[in-house]
């Protein structure tokens, strides 16, 4: 997938809208060339003959012409906004789909601010490209061609002068373009760093306030902003330079033509009306050229965003997971066979690990931080793939299991919690519509959240303590009736009394399940075997 493919697919689906847009753009271009011609007729034919009745009619025509131009421009802006929003929606949906396919190892390399910049800054730049960039640039280019042809129609010599000037303007434009593009590429990358630091500060605001480290965070933020400001200034310098240069060239040319014509009216072979119309055309010529400079900046920003998004689409994906037809959920065997795993392809976190777990087996993993406990969890439920060896469930590699089967087999209880702004039922059931309200109430009562009386209300995090929020994780694992439960420090944020009650609940439901847990302190599950990873690796 790429940005271009997303755009092509959108226009294939909305072909009629595409045709209407093209027709409107043509109308915008042609209508912009008519006023100078009307102006020439008024000066050369009507004013000279002092035909006031005809002058009134043409004045009305002239006014109505600009009303039509305004209306067509309104239609252009309206349709371009609609197209821009439609395309950016398409791109964001494809990017979200891509996120779901990216391997965990690759995904973990990206900071949250960097990913947020892809979805906001870069995609918004593409929207701007459509609404204010490439289409406007195409219209302006067509206007330039039309104006040059019209100038030649009035005066061959005047047309030659115009053609001589245009290459210098194009060269100057290319000079600006090259330097702006480099600055925009760097600026896009730094936007991710700025976003990431903001998110980092918000996530850790309690720590920042507790330890009063405002100055340190301010200094860190200021350093990143300085780099971002510098790249912005580089781009803004050339953007600021472009417009004044265009204004000077335009004014010099118009003044020269007026002065030369005043000395020798026949120099350009034009009537007064043609001269007035030519000056109007010349003014209109520099308007789109000047606009090209502004559009150029927009296009440069957008191209930088497109390049980053295309690179995002190239990130390594999980390998295809084919649907399994015959899978026996009644009897589960989880097996590690000579498993190795390395995060950097140099140092093995897991080395030649072997383990077989069957129904009712319980294992508690012990060991210092970094000893491989969480890595074994991720290998077991197929989030990451072994560097060497196999992790299988009923003989199938867990990494290649389709998501539908994984959801039925694995349940994970993290010490941290995640919510998606849904109702209490949505959060507990993880949008599984096959679970009844009564089942949800029973599970909430089971884990100690019996104060909840309406599960169809939105879950508001601030209404619950940290410990209570952790209980929602446990409720999820219980209600989904997972065959293999992974308990990652599930009692780390709940009080001892609640933890004992939860252990009792899990012991009751664990009779037909495999349970792997990480537990640094507190009571263990009944009949749970301890596996100290520090003694193995």
C-alpha cells in the first residue's frame, strides 16, 4: 500500500465526483481568462464610441462574470475539501490496518509521539496538498499557459518578452524548491520528537510534579523545540524571499511596458484597450506565479509527509496467518521446544528453553527484571516469534495462529490497564456481543466490583482507584473463559485482602486451564510450580 494507491482507489470508487471536479477546474481556468478580453472590448470599442447603453450592459456582464468566477471557486473549494477529507480518511484507515499488521518487534522501535505524528501531522499535510496544493498548482499552471497565449494574441513582441522572463522565474522557483524540501523533510522528523516529548510529559506528570523536575523537563523540551524552530526558519526564509522577488519583477515589467508604450504606442502593436487588457493579464500572470511559491511550500510539506507515510507502509509486517479448520479446544498442550530469543540478534534473552504444559498445570515465573519472564509470555501467546526453536499449542506454532483462535485460547492479565472509552460492558467483554449482561454482573461481583449497578454506562477512569481498574483486567480474563491464562503481576496494584480474594477466584476457575504467572511477591496459586529464570539463563 502507498499514498498514491490510496488516492487512486478513492477516485475509482468516486469516479463521478472526480469527473465533476475536473470540469469545475477547467471552468475555473477558462473563466479567469475572460475578464481581460471583456475589458479590451470596453476600452477599444465602447468607450471610444461613447456608447453608454452598451457600456452599462458590458459593465453588468463584467460584474456577473466575477460573480460566476466566485461561485465556481466556491464549488471548487467545497469539492476539494470533500475529496481531501475522503482521501485522508482512506489513508488513516489503511494506516490503522498497517499498525495491526506490524510485527511487535518493529512496532516497539517507534515512540508514541512518532506514530502520532504519522497519523496527524503527515496525513493532515496530505489533506492540505489536495485542498491547497497540487490542484491549485495545476490550475495556476493552466492559467499561466492561457495568459501567455492571450498575450501573444494581443502582441507577438509582448508575448516574446513574457516567454523570456518565465524561464528565470522557473529557475528561481526551482532554487527555492530544492532548499525548502530538505528543510521540510527534517522538520517532519522533528515533529515526531516534539509530539513524543509532550506525550511523555503528560504520561509522567505525577512524577514530574512529585519530584519537582519542571526545569529539567522544560530544558529538554526547549532543546527539541529549538531544533524544530531552526528547520522551520530555514523553510520560512525561502518562502519569505519568494513573494517579494515576484512583486518586484512584476512591478518593474508593468512599469517598463507603460513607459515604453507612452513614448511609442505602436511599439507593441496594441491599441489602448489591448494595452489595458495586457497589463491586466500580466498582473494575472504573476498572481498564479506568486501563488505557485505558496503552493510550492505546501507541496514540499506534503511530499515530506507522503515520503514518511510511504516509509511507514513499508515497515515489516507479521507473516500471514492461515485459518485453522480443526482445532481441539477441549485439550490444550503448550510446548516450548529448544527456544531461543534475541531482541537485537546478538544477545539471547531466552536460551535453549524447553517446557511442556497441559491442562491444570500452573507455573510461576521468578527472576530479576530483564531475566526473560515477559519475553516468555510474549513467545507463549504468539506476540513475537522465536529466533530459534518452536513454541506450539496442540502442535501449531503460536506465532502463526489466526487471531480468532488466539482470542479463544489466550487470556492476559496485565498489571497496567487499557480502556477504549466504551461502556463498562464493552470494556469487560472487549466488544464480544455473545456475552450477556447477567454474565458481566456475575464476573464483576466475583472480582469485587459489585458496586457497579449499570454496566451500560461509560467507564470513567477517575471514578475508580488504581486497584479497582486492575480488577477489570482480571474480569476480562475470567469472562472470556480463556484456556491459557497469563497473569503478569496481576496483584501488584491491589490490596492484600483483594489479592487473596482474586487468587481464590482464579484457583476456582483454573481447574481446566493452563496458567503462567509472574509474581514477585505475595501468595501463589494453589499447586503452582516455581520456575526461576535466573537459574536457567
